[in-house]
């Protein structure tokens, strides 16, 4: 079903959902809010013309909102404004009087458009003046000969009442070299995400955490749309509206659920009882036991899977694969191994498997896993996006080479001579794979690498059972009917998954619903050429 169709389906019960929404909105200003009137609040100001022009993507507000929420601080407003002193001053004044805390990001630096300090000073009707300690720090960094009027010392000019707070490195215990500037209840953070995150994490407890304030949330994931549970949510809300904040958040394109329900309150006992009640009210088959952090929980989840009696089938193919990965880690140091990764389902399962074994076998290992990505310049944009997401999700080091596979491997050999072995997601059903073993050297006329094949005896359905049982994120193409993904011009959705919906539209079931695994490559328009490191999913 296309996104528009899914949206229409999700809003078919618009009248009921509108009533539900109005009830939630009304409750937000009464009941729960009244019971939590001592809760800290915050307003976040993102400052910078580059954000408004679309030149730079704002990631700071997302980070700040999540961190503040975890600290029990309710972010009531996020606003993006440009580099204008009057605008900054006006909004700072409004935010400062409306919220417990004001957090700003951006607009501090040596250039003409770095005017956040001026705006903050104007908001409180204070003069800007050189702070002796900031002058000392700037001159220590930029040179003692710098004049107070120089661009390098612009950052030393702050509102008169400014306070300086130094964060502490949690690992070393050392004080950070440059402080955070605070003016009344306004905290002026840098706009560079790396610097903002470092400063915030080192000071968040001192600035925001209160011993008398706690906040608790439970989540429920369901595989049906809001309209299917609107009556249940309305009834639940009637009973709990004065003590629990209920949220309902649809996900149109998620691989594992359609709606996330949240229950929020300042009492652990209350939220636990409310969670149990809502679980009881919802149809059992609607509820998904979703793991929102499958990477962080990978070792625990896989261990549970291996010992659970109902998972005997999965243990049968995962256990031997883990043993092969462990043997490879015994043979080679992590610095001499990489993993062939192109974003496909097989190498995604392989990545999660290898990541988990490394975390279990080498828990103190900080060296990132290396992935080999052979860029053919013909892949789907969705795969490129998923690869980028996976690099961040698993903290990977990318060895990116281009061109035909054989030439690309030669480049890899020249640029990374330490690499001796490559984990592969190859299965025996793949072309030219029936002669491979768990450990197989490349052919003599190819650059020499040991190919490690932990998944050689996995079936198509084994791959999907592994991914979906552990809630591993995978490329969205597989939810659109693609079962084996090659180049853009050489791959179509699998016709075995094709169906016509009630509106006469051509649609495709997701890949994991394919009945016959031998039809996996039916969507390929032409055969795949032989490759000693073929990772075609």
C-alpha cells in the first residue's frame, strides 16, 4: 500500500480520533498538569540563519529534548530563530519568564553574525563587557597579543551578570578547558553538535537534575492503526486522565509496529499499574514485544534466544554461525578483519551477528568493527541511506572502495594491507556459493583474502526469522516487495509478493512473507556475475 493509502486507512475513523485527540488536549492543561505543577520546564532556542535557510540540519534540538526529558524536564517549546539581536533578545525575555530553564544553541563565536551574547544582554537590559577569565582563556588559546577588540576575543564579551560553569570529563575527571556561559536561567551552548553534547553531558546533572523530581514512562507498541484502538484509548483515558499522560504516535513505515503508545507520570507505581491496565484492555494479538534498542541489547537478547525452548529452531542455525565468528576472532585480530556490507538483508543479519559475538567475546573491545563497502554507483538510494544509518547504529569504520569488485579489492589490499579476512553474508543458495566452506580463500587470480562465511547454511526464511525475532533494523526496500536487491536498473519487487488491494492498486507484501524461498531472486532482471566477495542480498 502506498503512503497516501496508508494515511487514508489510518484516518478512516477521523471522527473518533478527533474526539480522542480533543480529550487528550484538554487533559494536558488540567489533571496531570495540575498534579505535576512543580515539574521543571524548558524552552529551547536554536539560533542561526543557516538553519532557517536549510544550509545546516538542526540535530541539537533533538538531542536536547531527549536529554532534558530523561532528566525530568518538560520541554514546552522549541524555536528556531535567525541571527538578529532584537529577535534573540525578545525571545530570550519571553522564554526566561515562561520556563524554568532556557537553553540556547548557536551564535557564539568570532564572526559578525555571532551575536547571541548581545541578544541575551539586551533581553536582561545589561551591558556587554569583557569577562577577565574568558579574556585569559582566549588569549591563552589565540595568543597574548590579541586586543580586546579582535575577533578572537569576541567570545570573551558576555552579559555583565554572566556566570561561568566548567564541566568535568566523566572519563578522566579533568575539568573542561572552556566554560559554559549562564545568564540568570539562560544557558548559552555552542552550535557545533559535538561541542554542545560534550558541554551538556558534563553539566546536565548540575544544571537540571533535582533529587525531589523523578519522571517515569512506559511504552506499548501495537501492530494496528489508531482507529482500531481509539475506543480502548478513550476508555483508558477516562479512567486515568488525572494521573497519567497518554500519548499515541503512528508510524506509517515502520517495519515492526504501527503505533507507539506512551504512558507518562511522576510515580513509578502509578505508571506500572496503568501499563498493566492498558495491556489488559488491548487485544493480545495487537501487542508487539518490540525492542527499541536491539543493538544495545544484542548480547542479552541473543543469549535469551539461544536458551529458550521455543527458539530451538533458531538456535539450530545461529549457534553454529556464532562458533564460526568466534573462531575467526581467535584466528585474526579485529584490526585484520572487515565485514562485507552493502545494506542487504543477509549482510545486515551478519552484521548484527558479528557485532553481538564481538560484544560477548570481547566486552572491553573499543576498536570499531570495519566494514567493506564496494560502491558500484548503481545502488538504490534507500540502501545508501540504510548504510549510513547502520554505520552510526553499530559504530562502524567504513572501508569504502569503488569500481568492479576485483579491482576494488586490489585497491583495498593497497590501502589497507592489514586486512586478512572478510566476513561474508554468503549462503549456499547464492550463485557460485555451493563449493564454499566456512573458511575459504579467494581464487588464486584474485587479491588474497580469507572469506569467512558464518551463514552459509542459512535459508532465506532463517535470515528473516533472525532479523525479525531480534527486531533488527533493515533496509525499507524489503518492506516494499524486494526480496533480493541488486542494482537499481536490475532489480524489481518480487512478483510472487504482488497483490491488488481493495482500491484496485498494485501492491507488494513485505519480503519476509515470501512463501517459497527458492523464489528469492525472482525480482532480478538478469543473473549476477561471479564475485569472490559477492554480498548481493
